[in-house]
C-alpha cells in the first residue's frame, strides 16, 4: 500500500516544486522589469565570509553579548555607505540610514512596507495591540489612543507630580551613590499606569506589594527573548525556551492584575472624572480578556521603557558633561523663579532643556533600530549604483532595517563632531538643515509618517518635568568617584527593543 503511494507522493512533490519554481521565476522577471523601468541599481553589498550569511548572525549575537551591537551596525554602514544589501541566513535583506529612504519607508511608500513577522515574533509576550496590528485594527487602536494623548490631559503636570515626589523621597532616603536607571523604569511605569489606566501601581514606593520586581524582571527577560527572535526574522520560531514562556506568563499575570483592579467596581470613578481613561474605552469595545491584555502590554512597553531610557541617558550624559549641567541649572534657576509654577508651556519654552533632551535622543534614540518588510515589490529612492544615488529595487517580502542610532551619528548630517554630546548644536547651522528632506527625515527619535509615536509630547513633557524637579531639589548631582568616563557611544549598551545603559546610571546625589 505504502509502496503504491510513493509514485503519487513523488508526483505531487515534483508538481509543487515546479509550480514554485515557475512562480518565483515569474516574480523575479516582473521585479527585474520594475527595476529597469525605475532605473534601479543594486546597493553596495555587505560582504559575507561564510556561506548563507551565517557570519552575519554570528557577528550580531557576539556583539550583542559584548553589549556593543550599535557599534557593529555603525561599522557596517561606514564600510558600505548609507544604504546596503546583505545576505542574512540565505535571504537578501536591506539596511538604510538615508533620510530620503526613511521618508519612503515611513511615509510616501508607507503602504508598501508592513510589519512583516513582527506580530508572530512578539505575540507570546505582546499579544495584539497597536504596535503589532496593521490595517483596520491598527487604525482603530490609534483612534482609541489619540484622545488620551492630547496634551490637555497632562497640561498642568499634575499627572507626573506624585511619581516624581516618590522618586525624590527614595533618593533622599538612599544617600550617597544611586543608580537612577532602575528608578526611572519604575517612575515611568507609575506614570504610564496612572495615565492610561486611571490609577498608578506606585511601584516606586511599594515595589514588592504590586509585584513590580517580578514584573520588571519578567518584562525584561521576555523582551530580551523577543529581541533574539527578531534577530532571526522568519526563523524566529527556533527560539521559544521555557524561560521565555514563563516570563510571558508573568507579564500577562501583571497585566491581568491591572485589568482586574481598574475595572473592578471598587475603582473610584470620581478620581478620573472628566479624564479620558484609555483602559475604560478599550474595555467597552473589547470584551475579550486576551485582546484587552494585549493592548495593555503594548502600551506599557511604549510608555515605560522608552521614556525611562531617555531619562537615564540624559543623566548619564549630564554627569559626564558638568558644563552642560551647569548651564541647564542656570536656565532652570532663571526660568523657575520662586513663586512661579511649572507647566507644559514653561517647560517647552526652556530652550536649553529642550536642546539637552533633543541631543540625548539624537545620540541615544530609545528605539535605535527597526525593521519593515515589503508587502509588494517597491524601491528605495536612493543608495544604488556606483554613485549610490540610483533607486534600489526591493522585492516583495524583503526585510528592510533602518538604524536611527546610526543615522543620527552621520557627520555629513550633524557635522564632524557628530559623536559628541553638544546640545548647543541645535542652535547652530547644521549640514542637516541644508536640505529639506534631510531636515525632516534625518532626525527621527519618534519616527514619522502615519505610525509616528503617539506619545512624543507626553514623553518629552514627562522627561523635562522630571529633570527640572530633580535639579531643583538636589544641588549636587555628579559622577561618583571611580565611575568610568568613556567616549560617547563606547560605553556598554543593552539593546532590547530599546537601548539602555548596561552598567546603569550611577550618580552621587545630595
Ligand atoms: C522618549 C520616549 C519615546 C520614544 C523615543 C518613542 C519612540 C517611538 C517610536 C520610534 C515609535 C515607532 C515604532 C514603530 O513604528 O515601529 C513609537 C510608537 C509609539 N509610541 Fe512612542 N516613544 C516614546 C514614548 C512614548 C510614550 C510615553 C507613549 C505613550 C504613553 C508612546 C506611545 C506610542 C505608541 C502608541 C506608538 C505606536 C504608534 C503606531 O504604531 O501607530 N510612546 N514610539
């Protein structure tokens, strides 16, 4: 019987392989015609030393283990130019740090670039939510969230005050050297939960009571595995160890706690009367617990880690650049005279403070690298051919990575001192501003186009407020004795979906 079936199975296999071959060939010919029509030429190729581009993966995992992944990407772009082609596990993939190409990916050709395997890669942790959705579901999530993030919701800064008060109290009690980074992660968790869910988990002052330590650890562990899965792209399913599954379970448990506490009848409606609370709106539209949980985890990631990293890098840089710190203190002293109160407008008008944050996000954009996958054959406007100015053909299904971290360090955009922390550059004439495309698409900490960060203003307001309050309260914030001062970008960095400081942000503070 089995023997009788063998020829049939063989025949089916031959038909399947031939059909695939013919379809692929047809697609390739159509792609080539598209490329010829648009004058596309190949981008420079990042050379592989080993078959199938296995060495690329090895380099990435090694650099990651050594906490210097961004340095590796920078090196690749310096080797080839701002747009490159590479072989990655047998498939062609592309990379770019060219503003004109960023405009195409994020805006003008937005419909050609999808999220690729992002949903499947992150699903065990994130579930479905604004980061992973596309099409109508994504639009619906964005519409639900937009009213929440209007600045009238936090204009008077009251939303941020309790968490910063808690932070100050903890620092006062700590005495001596303090690592600010874990505290900033708790601060932003508290603000984000207060803002989005109507009630803060107050992880700063009661970390154990709300299970924050378990949550923070699990959240980081889960994210680290998600990042590893990202590195394998289509082969992400190879990575699914028990540690990852357990961490995801813990994160889900924490999100469930938030849902239960905030949607229980005990919650005082009066505490958020008049305020738009995202969780309430999602809960009305989403009866399914898994869907609700997905939205929450997506937003916790968006609101917590990104702003915590911005704050950590800001202080990391300030204590290593005492003159900048001094100048910032002077601005705060002259703007916030006794009796005057802080508001979003006051913070926005503090030019040097804004420049400090802008410069920090230039050197350490919280989302340093990202990818999109083409849903149809398309092109990048520039980077191909001997002069690297011709369009580059990108066949359907290709991954295109872009590194804002590397783009923000280009000397031809930011000047020869691009790798220095110098907030003053934002008041000077930079090469970036000499070309309208570069000016608009050469600085992208929040990305751009239809999927631009919805929390940009919120994050900048929260960060500015926290910096001002800490500098007002503590007259001494300095680098502890023995702490290493290295060139910017040489320090160890931990790259998950965001980029944090491997050794933390230790400061002497009184
Ligand atoms: C310094 C802080 C922040 C930075 C640098 C940042 C950066 C980004 C970036 C680069 C993206 C695009 C991701 C992608 O398309 O793949 C993004 C998306 C998003 N961000 Fe932020 N973010 C920050 C803070 C926040 C905060 C505080 C919130 C909300 C409370 C927030 C909400 C969102 C949302 C909802 C999206 C998804 C938008 C969409 O896909 O339509 N972000 N953010």
